[in-house]
C-alpha cells in the first residue's frame, strides 16, 4: 500500500514530465494521415481517467481528487510521437463530483492545463446496481458518459467517452473492472510554413478501452487506486487519489 501511495504522488509528475511537452512535434505534421492515430492515443489517455470504481457517490456525497494515466509507448501508427522519439507519455487530471438529489446520478467535472495544452470537461455517472450492508456479494455497477474540450497551440478538438464499470465494495480493498469507448476528434490549427496547408484539417476516431484495477481506503474519506489499462491495444497504467465525503 505504501508503494501504491508513493506512485500516486509521483505519477502526475511523471505523466506531465515523461517529456516536457510530448505534443510539441505536432507542429511538424506533414499529412492528415497522422491525425487519427495521434487522436486515438490522446483519447485513450483522457478516457483512462473516467472511473476508479463502479460505485456512485450517493446523495448528499461529494468527492475530489487527482488522476493520472500513462501509455507505455505510442501506437505503431502514431508517427507524430514515434518520430519525436517519445516513449512513455501521460496525462494528469483533477476532478470533482457530487451526487444529484432524487435522480441518483453523479455529476462530474475535470480538467488540466500545462504547456499551452488544456482539457476541460464533465460527465454523468448513473448507478445500475448498488450493493448494501446485507448484499455485499452484489457488485456495484455504473455507466457513465463524459464530454471534454481539448485545446492546444497546434490543434483543438473534443473527446466523448462511454463507460461501464463494476466493483466490489468490500472492506479496504475494492477491485474493479471496466470497459469504455473513446471518440476523439482533432482539428489542426496554428501551423506555419510548409505545414500551414493542413490548418483546418480534422480527423475523428473511435477506439475501445479496458481496465482492471484496485481501489484502497487506507483511512476514512481517503482513497487511492491503481489500474492496468489496455488502450486500443496499447499497454497503459493509471493511478490516483481523492477524498470522498
């Protein structure tokens, strides 16, 4: 548990610092064929931060925390990052959420900003099954949807994700699994020189994502988690920590 908590503290720094600005070589793009593979990798990282449990917050609950996802290497088609010699690269995000009265759903907001790159988004999580004091053997199951707006010096875009997650609310250790679909659209902007002709060119791609992880509650209100992800066929990891009231 100590190792996991240390990873939670360090991974946001690693995610942002695997390369100071891993997307800077996007300005060297020479063909629109490079847009979709790049968008797939970026969308997978955003979506990997969607959930860390199948359990909803529950009214009048509130939670806030930090998340970070890392992809071990760019996909084979992502020439932008591969040509830039980028290896592991990642994305940290901050999030907050609250349970809505009556409807039983959670509303979530999240975002990040650094080196001219920013994401701001939000989503809705709806419980499908919920365990109780006498029904601990029943998994918590929820579905969620997120919409994010992406902005950078050389591209802008949107990310839409749909997820289903399940977890067991057992004491201290809470394993979870989930599946998601990321639809990412990027539009080129701000390029100059020989690449300027690509300004306004866009690409859209949809890819699946799979997650298995464990969430720990080392003390009341605090949770930490770690997960293994398959991001459109690529190996990825995610960790995070938060407070849930």
